[in-house]
């Protein structure tokens, strides 16, 4: 089986590297300077234990496919359709992405769709380089058929992922895990907007509490932090890497790279959408979605908004 990783950034690069190290055939799909660096120098994977450069086949777009290919989609959610559009629709697709909307979107074009809940603390800010801070394993991955269930392929993917440097589980309720992860990702916009200033955690907690209210009202199951700790244990701790300054999460990295887009529509915006569908107000996530999009569009750096300003906007919207 060959794994084609579409979007070889922080998450995709780490997954592709670990599969390659486990002896599996891998192709990394990337663009621009990152692709050029991968082709010229290889993928440099930095972890708390090692600093390795891996020569992994790389492409900038579609390649001739085989019947045993599996597409691992690791782009930001806003890029899902554009990233998949050139690829055959009969290949299985694994959505290794934040949010819960990608699987349903992909199911419109591909029959075999798999969700992957990714807990993999990593960063990609320099072409050709990925730093994975998880230790002793780089990450914990839940894999399951969408909308639910486990089949032979899901089990094979989990086994392959678990051969080197990753923990992986085939689970029939993968979307429950992804909804739990979504609750944690709602703080991504807060971190991107205000950094780690005093008051950041309180705003993230307000976004999460608001979302839990929506999930409970809508009857949507979600995993809890206790579930995650039980499964992960002490096998994926976030560890500093000497010489590597750890920035923020995926949204923070989008602003740091000046990409011009951010996935807030599929994180905080998912809560806003569900709230509107079920008649539940979501002012906190509404403001976070709006402001994160504005800052990304204006290509402002991370932590460019004072906490007091963001809090005031949220309080005003809540009062209204």
C-alpha cells in the first residue's frame, strides 16, 4: 500500500515521515518553496530525540495512481476541495484535519472516506523542516470509517501508522473523538489573535463552554479530556526541542506564515453554524471566527490584538 500525503506541512510531514521510517511507500505532496526544499534537500524531521533528513518522493500535484493508493489529506480545511479536485475519486481518502466538516464534504466525491482525529503537536514554519514535539511518541491518531465503523482498511492504516513513532487506534466512533478535538481547537483563534497573554485561557474556556452547550442541545457526542488522558496516558507529552522555538498551534502558524487564510470558519464557525441550526446563541465563537478571518485577510502577525480589545468585542456581542 502506498500513502500519498496531500499537504506535507506540520501534521502531514510528520505522518509521512513516520510512515516512511516504518518502511512504507510514501509520496509527499507540497507546493512552492516547501516542495522545492523537499525535492532538493529532503524532509528534515526534528524531534526531542533526533534530527533526521529523510529522502521521501515528493510531488507538486497529481501523479499516476495505483489501486493500492491511500490519500491522506492534511491540508487546512479551507483548502480541502481544491486539494482533492485533481485526484481520482475512487481512491480512499483519510481526512487528517481539524474540524468535523471535511469528511462529509469529501463523501460527496469519494465513496471511501475515513476520519482521523489527530493529536500531534508539531510545527512547520521553514521550508523543508518539520518539528514534532511529542514524546516518546510524536502523536496519537484515531482512525475510523466515516460516518462510523471500522473496516479492514481502517485497521491496516492504524497498524501501519503505529509501526514507527506514532500511536494509532482504529475506532468506530472517530467523529466523537473529532468533536472532542474540535472543542480544544476553538482556542486556536484566541491564541492566534492574542498570543499567550493573561486572559487568553479564560476566552478559550468561554468558547469551549459555549460549544458544549450547543453539542448538548443538538445531541452530538464528543470525547472528553478524561477520555484523551486515558488513551494517551504519558505516551505523548509535549517536550521542548533544543534550538527550536515552539510557536503556537495551527492557526497561529497560519498567521506567522502570512498565508492570508485561516481555518476559523471550520472551527469556531462550525459552532456558529450548529448554533444557528439549533437556535442556540454563539456570540463568543462568532466574534472569534470574524476576527480571526479579518486578521488573516489583513496578513497581521500572531498576537496582534490586545486581550482587552477582544474581550470587549465578545462582551458587546454577548450583550446584544
